[in-house]
């Protein structure tokens, strides 16, 4: 089973893009990608919405995701989200393997 989460960060005046850039430059993205169970952590920029950034976040299972949510990285991510005053919309998808 894999869990894919689409996180849409929306701001004003390019702040969502600045958030994503700081996530990369600060090393947070590399740290998340190195966590056990992370399969994908990648940002995309919608063509029709310059004020939104899409993060596709994929984990091997719920346990890996729970560990990530309890990590110190989550506090850093939350602080950056607050710094840039971003709104967040979340979609969650679960792939069931037979």
C-alpha cells in the first residue's frame, strides 16, 4: 500500500513559490526525502494558478507517514507555511496492493 498526498499551498504575491524555494534551499526537502518510507516529495507549479504550489508527497504506508508527521521537520514546515501565510488544501489517495 502506498499513500499519495497532494498538498496545494496558496498565497499572495508569489509567496507559495517562495515557500517552495525556501523548503529546498533550507534542506528540508532533502531531509524529508531521506526519511524511511518516503517515495516522493516533489513540487509542481500549476499553469493556470500562479499563486499555488502543488506538493506531491508519497509514502510507503501509514506508519511511515505517521512517523513523518511526528518529526521535527513538521514544525519547520509549519513555521515556513506561517511565515508565508499560506492556505493549505489536501487530497489523499491510497493505492491498495493485492
